[in-house]
C-alpha cells in the first residue's frame, strides 16, 4: 500500500468510527480541521539550485480529527503531507484529571520550544520555518544537516503536563519520555531521515527513552497586550548502542502589543560523535591542544521575528541564524567554526481565509557564497 493510500485509509477509518451515532448520554464532540500551503522557492543567484535545497513547488498539508470521548478523555489523529510524503503527525489519547494535570499517550509533538505550537503553515506568516526548526527548505540543508530540531518533531511516548490559571495569566508545564532522535553506531550527528523512515521502523533504536520538559508562562500587560516566556530541555542517547549522548536547551519569548508582535527564540544542541578507530582519517581537523580529539560538537541557532498587522496586509521581518563549532567529518565542506545568518522581509495578504505569502531572503554563509532566495506561496486553514 502506498503512503497516500495508507494515509487516506487511516483518516477514513477515523472518520467512520467517530461518525457512528451515539446515544444522548454518549454524545461526542468532534472537531475536524486542516491547513494547506503551496509554496514556490526560487534561488536567482544559483541556477539550478536543486543541488543544495528543495526548490520549486512544495505542498504542506495537515488534516486533524479530535474527538471528546468523555468529559476527561479525548483522542486526536493527524495526517501530514510534505516533502517527506504522508506521515501520521499525531495519534494520541489525552487523559485530563484537572487543568493542572493532563496525561498524553501515543504519537505526538512533545512540548519543546514555542514555534512547534504554530508550525502548521496556516499558523505562521512566512512560507518557511525559522532556521533552528527548519525541515528541508533552507539552502545548504545537506551540508548543515538541517537546523537544531526540525519542526514538527514527531515522536512516540508519554507526556504529563498541565496549566495553572491565575489572575491576568497562566503557567504551563510539561514533562515527557520519548523514543528520541536516531543515528548509526558510528554517527557524527542525528540522522533525521532515519527518524522519519518506515524502513527503519517507528520504534526506539536503543531501548532508552529520551527525557525532556518545558515550563512557560503567559501574562496580560494591563490591557496593552500579552507577553510570554518559556524554557525547554531534552536529553538522551541517539545511537543503537546508547553510547552517544545529546542535550538540547532552548529559551523563547513573545510580546504582542497588537500593533506589532515580536517573537524570539534561542536553541543550543551539544551532540556527541563517534570517533571511530582512526579519528585522524575520519575527521578533517586534528586533535586539540590536549592531544586528544573532541568527541562532540555544539550547534546553536536563533530567530527574532516581528509581525505588523495592517488590516488585510501583514508585514514580516525576521533575522535568524545557525552556528556550529567542533570538528567535522573529512568529507564535510564546513569548517570547524562556521555560521549562517539569514535576513528575511515578507508580506502576507489575506483574502478571506486565504493568505498569499511572499518573501525575500538573503543567506550569509561563512563557508559559502551569499545566496538570495524568493518565496511565493498560498496558505489557508479549513
């Protein structure tokens, strides 16, 4: 069965099950929603650009169905289609004891960072994602191996969370155990394709879950808007032998003054690498001052984004970047201390529920020539 047929079958089965008539005392609230975006990426400074990005037209589609089974139990399933084909973006059950205590079990996007909450294309104003959360649309994606943690990061596991409401604000928390990222025994970084490939199975590759959590707060600004701050952490092992560790940390902030919305986020990942039997030939650079090869690298990234809503028109400006410090494989074109900064100017025009998005991006690489990228897209929720 093809990916498309499998996804259609899953969604049709879910709709059929929830459409079954219920007795009055078993009435269920069903919510079906989705979003779709068609985006065209052109790189006028490099033709053809297929060698270092996924240019041309791409479609991002999400279809979500949620059902309230009881007052304290609900189920959700989501099917996504993007560059990597069809995938189950979520399939979980929520058990709610109170606002302050919720247990989620199944396949989900764990609570990490602020952007993943609005990763669906109809929920953000640019055609692509910020560099720390990029998934396939940045230039030189192969050389950089994507960003820090591609969004949405979909994983299997359990999450406990909740919300404490108070006057003029709320406090949210979450803690989880997930299967985690994957890599080979001799890995020098995550293998994001393996994490999403059915050929490797959607299971934990080392029998050790990764652990993580998030703490965030939102506050009203005495009638002038709202602001929020948050922090996230994830750590564990990613290779089959459970010897290579990683830790990802992030902080984020948002302020909504109605006339302008400003968002900022910073992520850092420290990733252990396998040195192999002969690191002198495996890596591009020799040992450090201590005479030994470092067995890790550090990769961090950020974005600062401002939105100015003007009736049907929304102006967007974003500055984001990535840095990587540490040894690289001998075959890598990167240096041991490299960076990428991107400058984006965009506009989104709304026609009813449909948005037409357009943006121009300047990529400033340390190890490569500067490049210009242009997006033109159309997105809508439904």
